[in-house]
C-alpha cells in the first residue's frame, strides 16, 4: 500500500503543476483577447453554499471577495485531486503515453468543472459558441498534458528505486464486480469472498472468512439483508449510515480477493469503492423505475438479489489460471 500512497502524493504534485499551466494559459488568453475574467467559479461556490445552507460571512463586498478566493481555491483543489487519481492509477500499474493520458486528464478536468455548472444551472455548455469551447478546452488540454508529463517524469525517478506492482485487467474487472455486488447488497461481496476462500489462503480477511464460522456468519448476514431489504420501513441505502459501510465493504472484498490471489490490493480496493458507490445509486434508480412500471417493488428486488449474487460469484471465484 505504500506505493499507492506514494503515487497519490506524486499525482497531487503533478496536478498542482498542471493547474499552474492551466492558469497561465487562461491568463494569457485574457491578455491577448482583452476579455473579462470569468466569474463562473465564484458563482459556483455561491450556488453550492446556498444549496448546502452554508453561510459565507461578511457584507456584500467582503462576501464577494471571499467567494472569489474560494472559487479560485476550488479550481486548484480540483486540479490537484484529478492529478492524485492519476497518480493512484499509475502506482497501480496503469501506463498511458502522454498523447493519450494527457487528453484524458484534460477531459476529466473539463467534466469535473462543467458538470457541476450544468447541474447547478449556472451555465449551459450546450449553448456555448465555438470560441467559448476553445477558451475552455485549450487550457484544460494544457492541464492534462502538463499533469501527465510531470507525473511520468517524477514517477520514473521513484519507480527506479521501488518495484511497481503489475495490475491485471481481469483482476480489476473482478474488483468492479465485487464492488457492484456490494452496492446492490452490502454483504454480497464479503459473503462471496467467504464462500470461495479457506483458512489457508493469503491475507487476514480471506483466511478468516474462509473458516467455518466465517462462512456461517457472512451467510446469515446475507440472508438477513435479503429479507430486510424487502421491508417497506428499511431506510434508503443512499443515507450516510447505509452507503458508507457499503463503500467500505466494497473496498474490503476487492482487496481481500486481490491479496488472496497474489495481486497488489491497492488499485482493486479503489475500484471496489467506485463500483459500490455507483451501483448503490444505480440500484435505487432502477428499482424505482421497475416499481413504477410493474406496480410493485418485489420483482425488482428479487432481480437485484440474483444480480448481486452473480456479481459476487464472478468477482470472488478462483481463477482457473493465474491472471
């Protein structure tokens, strides 16, 4: 796991370098075209503060200055965060040339910026002119290429001193399946790990769950969840007390299978987190759609039971050969 956290730090530093390049490109555009500086970041922070009930203190002038500073800081944090994710992926064994990785990071940064703008109805990118799109796309492309090139340069120095674990695409798919199973049924992933493991396996989670008591406890927990899930009084899985354990169990089950089968657990754990979070949201929406169409929640719930069981088995099953 040390290599994963080192990758996070290297990626965050690369993201900071990319953010500097983005800001320089943006201000160069302002200087050349003599256009006004965008107040969109400030408006987005204001909209987020209003939506969450957070009060930005001060009079009109002080509040405007604070919002302007917070808008700039939010952009910097976004750039650093995207770089950190890129560093995690590289530390997990994902390698892309700058000609591919740079534009992908630029697109990720654009999505992270423009998505909230559209969701909060601050701006509608569909109505932007070609010039507006170029003014947005070029700095983000510069950000992506600068971030990726910096990450590669910094990482090569570190990677010459420490081994970089190989990441199997098949293992990542299995981690995604375990995360998705956990997002559907919180105990599905960890129960699948228990029923496909034994006490002699590598890793403390798989070896302990693979015992008789481990299989019995996880089996009872899974059966209880299947029954409780059908009760009308059961709270939403998207409430913090419900979604946080799902995300944690998604990471745990994916990391346990990776360690058991001889893989570095860091990147699979992150994939398990993403799979559990995404499927938690998707499952609620699909269940609601099925209930509206069929007039009952029961068919959708039973179908989700089957899907969770299948995904858990696909993710935790022992490979016929080393992946």
